[in-house]
C-alpha cells in the first residue's frame, strides 16, 4: 500500500537503477501513442535518467517502479493538493464505492457536492460537475456562444492551456486534424493589455461570445484589469469566463475570483477539487447556466452530460477535499511552505552563482522555476539537467508546486538537493551542459513535429 513510502531522507546521490521502468516504457510505447495518456507526463518531458513510472505515493513521497523514492512537487499535474492517498479523501471515496458508483438516476450526493461547492465559491449561483477541466471550459464556451448567439472566442494568448478541444488546440503549434473554420473562430488578446482587448472588440463587433483567461498566472492583474475586462465585455455583450483550474482552491479556498474581487459570468474549476480524483466544475450566473437546464423557453443547450460525469466516489472525494480546505489551514500551508522553498532556492542559486539562471516565479502556493543558459535565455537542456540532478538526489520537481503534505523537513531536504544540483548547473554553464546531461534535452509539449 501507499503507506509503505517512507518519510526519511530520499536516497541521496546514488547511481539510481531505472531498469524495470525502462523495460515497461518499451512495452508502453508499443501500444500507447506517446507511451502514456497525458502528454505532460511523457518521456520527452523528463531527462533520460528519470523514473518512467510511479507505482505509489503517500503524502508528498512517491516510489518508482525500480524502488527509488522521491519528494514530489506539482503532484498529479497540480491536482493533488492535500498529498497522495490523503486519508479523509480515500476513506470518503471508498465508503461511497461500497454503495455503487453510477445509477440510472442521480444520487443525492450530486446535490450535496453542489451545495458544498457553492458554499465555498459564493460568487457562483449554479454549478455542474464533470470529469476534466477541458470539459468544463468547453461547456463554458458552448454556453457563452448560445447565450450571446455569437461564434468568436477571445482567449488570453499569454496563458498556455485551456482545453484539449478544437476551439483551443487549434490555436497551438499542434493544430493537426482541426478544421480551419474552427481555428479561425478563436482569437487572442494579452493579459493586462487593455488596448489588445479593445482592438479585438472593435475588429469583431458583436461577434465575440466570451473572453477566456486564467485570473492570474505569473503576472498579477494590474489596475483592476479583471473588473475592467468584465465590465468592458458586458458593455459589448460578451461574457467573461475565468479558468480557475490552477488557481481554484490554491490562490484561496474560494478561488482567485475571491482574491481579486471579481465575479465572472462563468468559471471552471478542476484539479485541486478532489485531490486527484476526476472531478471538475462549471460554475456561474444562474441566468447563463440555466440554459443547460429545463426551466426556460430559449433554445436548449447540451451542457456537460456524460456517462461518468457524476461518479459518486469522485463526488465523495470532492466533498472530503473541500471540507478539508474549509476546516484546515491548507492554503496558508501552501503559501508558507512555498515561501520557505522560494527563499531556500534563491539562497542556493546565489551561493552557486546561478541566480540569473534559476529563479522561482509565481505565487508561493504555485511556484515555477526558470532554467536559463549562459545568455540568460530559457533552455530546455538546462531544464533537463536540473531535473536530472534533482532526481539523482531524490527530488522529482517539474515545478516547485507544494502540497499540504510537504513538511518543513521535506522543504529542507529539497533545498539541500537544489543546492547540490546547482553546483553541477554552475559547472555546466562553464564547461558545457553536454558534459553533464545524459541523453537529449526535454521538449515543449506543443510542437508540430516529434
Ligand atoms: C489552466 C488550465 N486550464 C485547463 C486545463 C485542462 O484541464 P484538464 O487537463 O483537466 O482537462 C488545464 C490542464 O492542465 C490547465 O492547466
């Protein structure tokens, strides 16, 4: 069971064995395109000397197929905020599973979970659940198009990801298989750039159904940008959709919309909602959301209706997770540990003389890091090297996104690992990264060719 993952110092700098992982990787690539089911977990995202498969996790510790252990960051693509196998959540899900997970009519827990969600996110009046963030955002876009009778969707071009569906993927460097009409209906504005928004609204008068953006990413909103954007959209008959997939239950237990004091027309939550169980939500104003319901005389909108949309155990996990946010200082913990980590990484970078290269970015509850080269430019080779050197020292950190399970000791051990890894980084800046990096650099997910 997961509880067998230790809480001791990770294995330290030893020559790690990845033999079993490597062999399973070959089998995986023979039958699964890309070797796994999520691009962000793929082989091209990690250095050659990395675990290929994780078999179990407890808290912030995970174990790979070869028995190596790591302190993990950004767990489950930021879905696991409380820690792996968090007891209250798995107990709630397991209890519910005993009663069955899917019936011909809704289960009462669908109502309970909706009430719990709306208590935590009072800026919304109605909510509908589904399984993925993409699906929730697709629902938002369809609703906005139906509500406004318009086709165009304006996305924030500075935010990297909104959905796996055509309306978004068609705008990326990987638009294969997506018709031109669909691609052309999604247009871009820039964050904090009022002129870019006004320009679009003038260029496409009465044609933009909604704007879609994260409330914030690395850059905070300036001069009330979010409220201005919402009011401007409304003046032009468009809706504002906030993607709270990352910020929700992380910036604040009521979402970033609470932090910035903005009430969007629609917003989408997922990831942190159920501590790794598949659950997401589209929430928003009753007047818009009700088009997906049965109590209006407008044209109906097919809104988020799937076979597995309300699996009872995922809803139970969601309730237990949201109750934990409500009753414990989860968010405060994320900020505190992130701040300690940021301070430690900065000090280590200064000590190694790589402070221009390796820098923590973002809110402490959601830290990313840079890996720049000698010229100060982002470098995938140096990213691979840094990942490799951290992995050798028992830290698996595609980001420095902490969870409720990261203790002071975990952060201290991580800072030690970072300090040592950055000495190698420094030498690689001087002698060439190729002397230290084993295998090819990592690559961006969105690229047109392999
Ligand atoms: C900001 C943002 N929006 C939407 C999504 C899509 O969520 P999902 O992968 O659950 O479909 C992601 C996923 O990483 C995301 O980071």
